[in-house]
């Protein structure tokens, strides 16, 4: 067993200290009322020999309430949980057992060693007072040379971000069954993984981990290939009021390049937020890790809702930028018409 001690003490931002104090009071009172911890496991990833395991420990009235919650769930319910700070969590990877601790928001995100075979595997998570759960792990074969990194908002799901009012409506109020899938994108992704057996698909978003179960159900319902969600934690950080969504995307791309140096990624996003800027920076800094960039063009109405400058829809097109080919089209069918005859696929 490999223990992991508490992180070194740091001077927290005032907002983080206030948040921690509130969490401490709420957790103590809920435990006095009989609430017990429950583990939510997120889909992780790795390669033979290691895995990145992600999850969260929160309090609930009875063990299993979170898992028994009906699928038809309003977004705001995902944010009404109380995190368990500094809880010891045991991770069983095959015959190996590791231990880590939750952070101040109840999350775990750690890389552990273990004997894993390419494909899908599981890591068992357990903590005192909670039922153990299995975290699915996408184990990437070392021979794989192609993968997909996809944005979520307005790329696979129409969400009208980042306008604050509409973003709040979509996140906290709108029922997950009412969210619309972007036409043709699920078919595009399925064709990409069919043409490249074993290729991993990662879904990278600035969305909060709280909505991971909702997003997972949405992707499954609309037949997107299964893959890890790479989300972030909302709220105060140790050094600022709110974490940067753009920096989350940049740092995650850099991490994937370091963890899978032999994979060339097809980066898929939209022109309504900062995907083009972020992907361009990454392509220039890591040209060996980028196969191409595919951008879904928003309609004029969607662009206005997303806070972008609307442009003409036009026909699908492929242009060169920074030594990489950029493909642009209004939907999945248009992007596939450009990609299918290239050496990208």
C-alpha cells in the first residue's frame, strides 16, 4: 500500500477560507442528522501500468441515494451536495492498493500504478462509511497513434454558452432530456473510432464535475463513443475567486501530450468560445501531438446566443494554419465530408 499524506499547508484565498468554513459547519450538522458519505466515481483513463482515477465523496441521507436518483434530474440538484474534505479513500487496482485523500471540495484526482490491460478496466474506490464503487478506466494501448479530444458545449451539445443567464439556465434548470445534440456529431465520432480501432475519445469542457453524471447520460443516450470527461471544479481556488476555464483546457491538453507523447490528436471544438485560440496555441507548441483541428461553425443565431460574432454559415472548408489543417463545417456531416478523404482518418 502506498500512502499519500495531506498536501502541504498553503495560504488560502479569503473566498476559499469562507467556503471551507461553510462546508465544515454543513458537514458537521449533516453527520449529526445521520447523513453518510457516498462515492461518485468518474470515468478515468490510463495505460498499461498506470491509471488516473477521479471521483468525489459527498454526504447523502442514505448510502446509495445518489445512485438511485431518477435519471430525469434538473441540473441544480447536482449542486446541492455537501463535500467530505480530507477523507481517506482506498483505491484497489488489480492486486495493488493505494490510498489518497479528498481535497477541500471532496474530489480525488490521482495517478496510481497497477496492472491494467488495454481496453476498459475498473478501479475500486472505498472510504469509511460508504459503499465501495467501481470507477471505469479507459486504458489506452501503447500502439495507438490517433485520438480525439472534443469540446462539449456547442460542439456535441447545444448549450448556448457562455452568456451568463443562458449558461445558468442550461446548467441549473434545464432538464437533461431537453438538451439538444448537435446534428451529425455522434455519427462523426463513431466513424472516427471505427476507422481507428482503439482510438480514445476524451471530452474536455469547462463545465463543473457536478454535472458529470448528467453529461455521461446525455452522451450515452445520443450514442457518442464512451470516454473520460475532463471537467473542472467551480468555485474559489486556493489563490483566486474562480478557476479559469480556459487555463483548465490548456493545462489538460498539455497533460495529455505528456502522458501520451506518441498520440496525434484530432481536436474538435466550435467557434463560439475560445476553442480556436486554445487549439491554435497547443498546435504551435506541440505540433507532433496534433493531427488536425475540426471546428463546428455555429449558426448566426447560435453565435449570438454564445456571445460570438455571427458569421456566414458557408460550405465546409479546409484551410491551413500553423502547419496544421483546420476543418470547418456547421455539423458532423460536413466535417466528415472533409475528413474522410484525408490522412487524418
